[in-house]
C-alpha cells in the first residue's frame, strides 16, 4: 500500500468516525436506542477500517507483528481477570482488543489462508448453533467467538481485496459495501441468538440493506463488463459476495419466512424448558356473611 493511498483511506475513515460520533452522543443523552445501535455500529465499521488499513500498512514491520502477537494472550488474560472481579467495562475493552489482535494476526498477517480461516469459523458458527439447540456447555462461547471472528474477518477480507482490484471500479465499491453489510448482519444474528439488546434493529436494518443491494447488483452487473473481467476479479466477486450472500439469505429465510411452529421445533421457547408446578385453575368462593351481619 502506498503512503498516499494509506493517508487518504485513514482520513476518510476518521471523518466517518467523527460523523457517527455526533448522533451517538445525542442518542445516548436522549436514550434513543435505535439511533444508538445504528450509529455505534457505523462508527465501529469506520474504526475497524482504520485498524485494517494501519495493520496492512505496517504488516511487514517485525515490531508491529510482535506487539500484536503479545496483545492476544495478555488481553485474554485480562479479560478473565476483569470478568472474575466483575469490572464489566474493562472486560469489554480487553475482549475487543483481544478479538482485534487475533483477527489481525489471522486475516492480515496470513492473507494466503484467509479463505480457509473463514470456512473454519463458518463451520464453528454452525457447531455453536447446534450446541445451543441442545443446551450443551460452552455453546454460547463458541457461537459468539466464532461469529465475531467471522464478522471481522469477512470485513477485513473485503477491504484487503481492494488492493488487488484497483482497476475494477465496480468491485472496488461493491466489495467493501457488501463486506460491511455482511459483518453487521452476522453480528445481528449473534445478538439475536444470544438475546442481546439491539438484535432486532441490526437484523432488520441489515436485511433491508441486503435486499436493496441485491436488487441494485442484479440490475447493474450486466453493464459492469462482467464478461470481460479478469479471472482474479471474478474469483473475488464469488468469494467476497456470492458465497457469503447465500449464507446470509439462508438466515434471512429462517428468521423472516419460516413459520413460527417450525422455528419452535428447531429452537424451543424458553418457557417450554422451564419447570412448572402442577396446579389447576379454580375459583375462590365468597363466604356468605349475611347472617353474621344481621346478628
């Protein structure tokens, strides 16, 4: 990456962070939950973009690699310590740094194996869903960890591919956009499975965006010179957009189109798994106090 390109990308991402910071502060002050979730997610996308560009630019420096590798075990140890002593803010910060450092070491320092790691984390997501269905131990940990790493990885993969498709303006716009949407959708799916706040907003917003982008892509792809693309550009199109888009479509079909009765067979509601007392409804009889009042 050239220094000029690095500076431009970093400046644009920084401006987006500042642009999203204003509505985030306003939504927190006035307790507007939907605006808080959306602005925080957009600011997170911009922040992750800056981290990705910095990591790509300094990936050849041994000192930078050493710092990233050291941060992984240190932050995970701090995460367990802060979680044990119940300091939630520091635990969240430690977990974020740990996930970022792990993602950088996997998806940026080992770019040749990025696709393999994405397939592995995809399989782990389905393993976590299966374990959660049968209430197996560590299901939530496996599901959350693999989903977060997959989300960050698919976004980083999309940004890194920009440096290989600079001559294709169509893909240079479509791939980062689709990667950001897929990351938000994947995080929304995790929030939904884990019953966290903001899950519905993330799922509905990203689903509507996926449908709109799909329609726009189908309408503009024939005019983009698809049949004249280089083989590497077509491979990037299928790996970065088509394959993860199909996985997202399967989740959308389950969440919005599948009947509720079928969903309850796959994931039974919580109230069905709870133990209830064997009690039957009955009416309380009102005692006759007329004779007592007359006396």
